[in-house]
C-alpha cells in the first residue's frame, strides 16, 4: 500500500517519530502525534458519519490542521472527501453537495452562518463541527483495524467550473496524489529538512498538492497558519525558517507591498513558486532582486496539480516560461487533428501520467471528451521554444483566471440573463494589475428597458461568489457578432476600450 496516503504517516511515525510534521496556530505535531491524531479522527469519522467505503462527505472550512488530518483519515477509511470552496454562495455549494451525493459534512463553527444557509437547501444524514469532536474524541474509542482505501479508487472530488456553466467534479485518487508528490519532490529537491508554508486554501488542489502532501512524503514539516494575513505570513517565514511556499501572483504582490517585507529575513527560503495565473515579469524580477528564488510552474485540478516547473538552473534565465514537464509526466502540443505541432507553433496542451485525474464525477461523456487514449486534452494553448521550454499562449475555452480562481463566463452570463431587462450578454476577461484578469459584462437591453450597472452587480452578488461578480458592466445597443451571428468575444476583447467608451453614450 505504498501509494496509499495513510501509509506515509504510519511509516513516518515508525522511522522518524519525533520529527516535527505539522505546525498549526496553537499546536505542533510530531509524526507520532500526527499518526495518533489520524487514528483518532478516523475513529470519529467512522463512528459519527456512518459512511461506507467509497461514500462521500463534504468539508466546509478555512485552513486549519484538522483539514489535513481529515484528508489522511479519509484515505485510511476509504471515504471520499468533497472539499467546498468557502468563497462560493450557498446555492453554488448546494449544487456540489447534490451532484457528489455527499451524505455528511464537517464544518468549522466560524462558518456556521454559511452552513446554515447551505443546510436550508440540502439535507445531510450527519453534520458535525471540527470543534465538537476532534480534540475531545476519547482515545479509547480508537480502533486499529481500519481498512485503507484502494489507491486507484476515488479519494477527493475537487469541483472545477466547466464551459457548460455547471461545475464538474474532478475525481482524484490516492495514486494521483502519490505521483504528484513524487513529481514535486523531484522538481523541488524536497527533503526532510524542508519547512513548507501552506497559504493556498486546502479546499483547492493547490493547497493540498502544493506542497503539503509532497512535504509529508519527504518527511519535512508543514505549516498551516490559518487565515492569510501578509504581515503574519512574513513573520512566520522568518521565525520558523520557511524553505518552500506556493502562492498565486496576487499573494506575492500583496506580500511585496506589505511594509515589513523589506525588513523580513528570507535567508531560509529555497524556493517560492507562483502559479494559478500568469505572473508579471516585473514582480518576478522584484523578488529576484531581493535574492528570493521565485519559480514559475503550471498545474491543473485535473492533474493533481503539477505538470510543469522551472528548475533552479532556469528560473531566472527563462522568466516567462512555465518550464518543462515534471519527472513522471508526459506532454505534447497538438493541432485540431491531434497531430503534434512543430517547435514554435501553438498547439493544444495534452498530458499523460499517473497524476492525471480518474474521471469527471457522474459525467462519462465529458470524461471521454477530455481523456482520449490516456491523454488529457486541457484546452490550453502553448508553444515550445528551441530548448524545449513551454510557454502558455492562451486558452481554447473562455476561462478567466482571476487571483488564481477559475471563472467561466457562461456561468455569469446565465445569471445576468435571468434579469428580465436583458436581451444579450457576453462576459469577457480583461487584464488587471492586481488580479491578473477580471470579468467584465457587456450587455444589451430589451427595447424600452433600463438597467444600472449596480443593479446587475448586486443581482450577481446574490447568486455568485464575489470574485465572479463583473467588475464593470457596459451597455451597448447591439453586441458584436461574427458572420454566423454568434457573439464575437474576440472582437469585444480587442476593442474593449472603444466599447467601454461607446457604452457611455447609450441611454
């Protein structure tokens, strides 16, 4: 069972029991402590959630050590975790609960109001807070005959928005997480001396796979600080001698603009990694000038997530590239016929490896469209330079990446289209210094109807997560269309400034 996630902690407790494994806001765990806690939580889940192997339960929480412990307990029991994005609305979360068939939920008390909203929309066979059970569940209830999950069975269902407007559940296995851990271990030279600071949310594959699980496999220390506060993060980096951290460009920009940034001692840092959105060259260079190695990489929920990483030899020389594929991962760039493109030509990125997800939950047709002959067709466009380094050129789909979050325009368009005054709507992404990209809605109204920008935004706020709400709404008499009569988003993006100016003349 070497590829079982639970095996790692049990084995580490045997060979390095006194090494520090996990540091939270108020407690430190050795590997022996962590093994005991995983067993305690396994017993709690087993006795309180009333689930069978393969059944699903949801997690609604901010970052905390119990989150990671729960993931290991789920692996030990063969339960399937459905992490919920706490930035989504209750109605969005309700869809994921219903789609996954999650029968139970664990939530933290600080999010009780969101849980109450969610509970009004869906029912659970059991619901518990972390606080009511974990730390106080009696040790004498713990059993040691847990049957571990099978490595290739579903382990985590991470929802990622789809072009149909409905989120798709990417089913990740323990084997996927094993290969991702190995890939990152080799890409970053992770060892037992590393201290990984986890500031990406643990409801995202980024928080789990970058680089919490790889660090545990390496026998290092994972630090989970809770809520993100830039001043606190900088203090932790210096005080706890952090060596590795993953973030999105927005996070690195926020840290750079924090007053204490220039006084912080970063001498322990081996590598900071940026992903989730294109990282501005100027930002990378600002970190390099301070002597901080800021690498770039590329990953996806469906690939657990790491696919590319710049090496320590190339992170400065190849700024702008996402690097080369990691050790146990194959890639190709293909044309619309599935044939490899030549060096320098743009093609669709396809991926093969043990890190590629098992399926989209309950969507066999979507799975068959995405995975062909073992290759995952990403919809991302890229090209290769003469040395074999990969550069992202764009996306086949209309996905917008804002602050590391994926936004699909159709979902927003469907919400705005519910307004009776709206005739047509198109959502596009435009560049933004802070977030990378932000969504903008371009709307035409029905005859004799009127609508204000604030009304559209307020309506979206009630239906969508905050980051999906259009930052601007512009009104036109008619939206640009192509020769076949379809809305031409490419023209809208290319001519956004003109469109925005023209909208001011629309009454």
